[in-house]
C-alpha cells in the first residue's frame, strides 16, 4: 500500500515532471481539507509500440496554499493505459475530496482503478488495482447454466441464490448452448469477469451530505462464442474506522443484458 509521496518545493510542476511526460488529466478542488483549491494532475509518457497509450503514469498533487508538489508513481504493473482520468468524490465521509483515478488499459477494455485520500496532506491508498480480487472473493458467486434459458447464481458466503432468465437471448444461444427445446447441450459454467467496472454513486446515502460508494459491475459470459449475458452488481462502502471496503448486501443483485 502506498502511504507516502515525494514532496517537492514550489518550483512549479515542470520542475518535477520528466521531459517526456505529458499531462493526461487535471482537476482543481480541495483534496487536503484546508478549504483552498488544490490542483491534481495525472502525467505519463508515451508508450511504444502502442499508439495512444501512456506508461509510467503518476499522480501529482499541488497544494493550493503552499504550491508544494507531491509526486506519487502508480503501481508499475498498473500504470499503463489510455484516456486516464482523475475525478473527486468523498468515499470516506470526512467531507474532503478523495482522488478517483481511472486508467483504461486498452480501448474498450476494463480499466485499472485507484482511490487516494490526501486529507491533511497525507497520502493514503483507499483502493488499489488488485482490490477486486478481495471483493470478488467476499461475494463468492458461482454461475451455472440451467435448462430453459436460465443461469443460477449461488453465493455460499452471502447465502444467496439468484436465477437469471436469459430467454430474451434465445436466438444467440440456440445451437451453441441450448437445443431447440431449451435443453443444455452440455453442462456449462458462467464466466464471471474478474476485471470489473467501478461506478461512484451516492444513491444509497439518504443524508444531506451524500457520501459516495462504489458500484462494482461484473459482466457474465458463457463460452467464448457467447456475448455478455448479464451483470453482477454490488455496492461497496468505505469504512474509515476499519480502513476497508464493506459490502452493502441490499444493493447486491444480478441483472440481464437486453438485446443490442
């Protein structure tokens, strides 16, 4: 876990940015809690041979009051991608903006995600790219195809069983997964995507303030010839006291994918 950054005196951003780095995104807002807007940058250098891709992506926070810069390199295995963006949401409920970073690692493919807190000028990692492994294990879902165009999702850890009707995709499934009578051609497990999408949301928070959580969306597939059939949705809230993400079971469910 990153809990540190390299601090630089106020000589400007270009004094700490390597010559081959370019600014990928920039947002202005108070992230340390002193009430003065700070400037947050994502910078990186062009990746070869992948056109339009950037590598060695770094986070730079410029203190709005002192103009000091804090440089944080991202995880080496998760610091290359395209269209990297930075946004602000409060996930901890301390009424200070947290830094939400999205780095798609190829056009149309699942991004890497980071969430950092910079409250009181101290960097803390709230979400790292490998976090979904922990979340997925806690969900514990397995998916099995059943006769009559259905998928059964079972989670022993949550004590849940959900049956998803996929008969609306009958034309795509008949002949490769089911016969004309709706019987499975062979036993088939659903593939649950392990590189999910994270969507910040405050819909669950009924207070005036609106603390944010994360909706995790995991596409579900059959075999490689079958398109996305549905999604597992789960809601995760950050608990500041225990420094961990907690599942909100009320918002956990499975949803079908409709025709294109």
